[in-house]
C-alpha cells in the first residue's frame, strides 16, 4: 500500500517538473524559478557532500541552472525522472568544476565540514522519503564498501585513484564497486521493507 | 587498458576526449559495457538523496537566478552593459590567470556575470534584486534603461590585500550600488561579506556576498530600500559571522569615503 502511494506521489511530482521544464524551454522565467525553488536545497546540500565547499556549491548551482536555461543540457522525459536528471547534471558539473580548480590551484585547502541542520525540513517529498532509508542502507555497508562508493560516486575518483586509496589491484575495482552497490540496493530493500512492516 | 575496463572512468568523465570517443565507439558494439553503465546509473540513482540538508546562504537564489537570466541578455546587451560597468580589465586579468583551463572558458566571465546579472535583474523590475532578505518593491519593467554612473570609488583596507570598487548607478530614477571585490580571504562556515553604507556613524546594510574560490565577489544593491533623504558618507565591507548582522559585528576590512 505504502509503495503504491509513494509511486503515485513520485508520478505527480515528475509531471509537475515536466510541466515546469517545458514552460521554461519556452522562456518562462517563473517556471525556472519554480524548478530552482524546488531543487535549490537538495542540489546545494548534494554539492556540499561532493565538495565540502560552500562557495563552490553556489558556483556549481549557477552553472547548472545556466545549463538548464540555455538548454546546453536537455532533459528527455523518456529516459527517466527529472529529479534524477538534474542531480546527475549537478554531479557532473561539480566534478568538472572541482577538477578544474584542483588543476589550477595547487594549494587546495580542505575546508571545514559545513554545519548541518539538526531538524530535517526538506521541501522535496522525494528527499524526505528517501534520505533516512538511504543513510541507513549506507550505514549497513562495511567500511571498505562505504569507502569505495564514496570515492567513486561522491568524489568522482578515477579507477586508479580508487585502487590506490583502497589498496586494491586495479582490475578488481570495478567488481568491488558493483558488489558494494548491489549490497546497498539489497540493504535499501530491507530497510524499506522494515518500515513497511512496522 | 582494455576498453571494457574503462567503464568506471567513462562514467566519472575521467577519460580524455580521444579515449572517450574511442570508448563510445566501443559501446556501440559491446552490450556488456552498455549494461554496466546502465546498472551503475540505476544503482547510484538514489545516492544524492542521502545528502544531509544544508541551508544555502542568504541571497543565493537572487545571485544565481540573476546570473542565469543574464546569460542570454549579456549576449544581446553586452554593448550597453559594458558601457555601464567596464569590466574588461578584470576579464583580462582573469583570463591570463586561467590560460591553462581551456575547457572552462566561461569561468572567466564569473565576475562579469555577477554584475551584469545584477544589472539585468534591476532592468527586469527588481524581481531578483540582490537585497539580502528585505522586501523589495517591484517596479514595472523598463523598456529603455537610462543607466548612468554617478560615482565610482575604490575601497581600501590596511590589513588586507583585498581590493574592491563600488559604483552608484542611477537607473530610471532609482539608485543601484554595485560593488566588486577581489583577493578576498576565504570565508568559514556561515560567514559572509557584508556591505555597509554609512550616514555619519550610522551603518545601513547594503548587500551581502560571499567570495568564490578565486577570492572574488560581487553584489548589486537597490538603494530604494534605504531612506532616500540620507546622504551617504562612506561605503565599507566587513566580514560577518553570518548574513543576519544588523550592525557590523566583524572587523571592517575595506572602506572608502563617498
Ligand atoms: Zn565492453
């Protein structure tokens, strides 16, 4: 029952997104603003998770919404949800900008971990629904598995960097990563199932 | 490395242009790789939602959307805007600093975008005026703008290499304060740079901004929010613990009399 409701909500949400997106393509600024309002906090928080850098996060968001507005990045609704698409664009934009900074600025400083909000007031239903289950599922991975997921997905590292950081032969990285991600998927199903049973 | 071993680096956009093309040709004929990429995509789909919520800084929406909507307008109106705020010098400096970054050519335009954005924002009726939270009064969209620089000053400080310049711009009967700064120190946590206008000893908030990784920041502030009968004696920038300071809590780093 709960799965059904969730799916229905997700469906309604992405239709609204698509509506906004199509109006935005026609040049409607209010629709871009609506997309911005809906995703600002998720994307900002996501980039901070990727980079731990507040000023960079703002720069990335600017670049993402420029790509949206100028249609340098185009959304195709037959290929998946708008939310998945916009977080993917954000991830690549962040990786790209982080990489270019690292190349040109050698004295890259580790910035401190941002202050996190204690209460969870996300506007995005999808975020609210998924965040705790995903965090729980991640917590259930072994340290090594969490590390490989973090290096690959959140840090965007190359295979050889992952091999070095995790002390693994190059040829085994892909297998280990897939195993970790499948483990995560299984954990997610268990966590979700647990909630439904409760 | 065999082509099939490049899946992860392709997914993370780590391949060179040549390698990428080669791999994409390989993808056409290798179903395993196509499936692996699709699998990686679906297995990582939910991971962004694990991010802990962090509040964006005050005024970010105005700055970002201002810059976004400026993208197309800068192309159309670049002549006009360059007349208002000559940024060529900054752009030249920036591009010389970033010559070894050809793929990111648009990064150099950051400052330009910030300021142009602010100007365009005010052209389209203050909808996205960079005000830092206070209510703004919307004006009807101006068809013809009659921008005019009334005053331009350089801000200096004793204990910092940072520099800034500010300009008062009269536009369709209202005033805009624009300010751009460079060589700023990085901020920590919630810290922001706050612009103040001083009437005698009395400070008035006149825009908030953060510095980018290159130590550059820019802001435009609609003066319509301030009492119009006041004369402004000085403009100053301080580093504040957060964007809420109603009077300077932190040290004033740059200032100039007006
Ligand atoms: Zn293959």
